[in-house]
C-alpha cells in the first residue's frame, strides 16, 4: 500500500518512557519499528528529561521524536506503534490516563493530513501544547509545517521549563 501520491509518507512519532531506563527503552521501540520493515527511520531527535504532564505523581520522563518514511496509512502506523508498545509490556487498558508508562508512542503528524475521527486525530490534538514534544521535534524539523504553522513557531509560544537535554 502506498500513499495517494504513490510515494512514502513522512510521519513524526513522539516517544516517551518513565518506567525503566528511558533512553534504552526508546531505542528499543525505535529498533522494533524499523525491524518491522514497514517504516524507515529518517531522523532522530536528541533525548530529553521532562517533567510529567497531568495530575498523577510519577517520575520524570525521557522523551524524543523520530521521523519515519512509510507506506502505511496513518491508522496502520498507529496500529504498528501500539503493537510495539504491547510487545514491550504496555497494557493501555490497565493504566492511568497520563500515568507512568514503560513506553509511549504517539503519532504527531502524517504528511500534512488532518483527521478528526473517534480513533485518530491528526495532527495530534495536544502536540502544540507540549514542550516535551515540540523541543525534540524542533531539533529534528523546525521548519516543517504542521496544522498550518512551523514547528519552531509553535515552540516559540511555549514555556520550555521542565525539558532538559540529556
């Protein structure tokens, strides 16, 4: 399967972990995505230690962002990401919303597509509010347009405190 243009799509995935060795777990998730043969990792942002978002007390996260080239649809890419999470021990049905997790993979953007469905919203509905996504995404692709604005312009509006390079 290919995209409408017949060429692979470019997608951005945000990865995070705060239960275990974050850098190693994110690295494992990226390796598993690549090993699927369904995505080619085209870029990797540095790692950051970040303050958790939400009401649940928990350890700091390790976060990063990758870009991938893929012939998968957005839904298929999200399903592959969830499969990697499950294979690494994540059980979404037994965790707290915004709680600690061994691995979390979010689809931030897929080409310039917009979706607003019950199972998939593109771009990710809260990416522009999250420094833990925008700081590494800006390292990787500051001039990429997502939702009508450049990544660097979204980041310029955010407080970056709580996001520290590793």
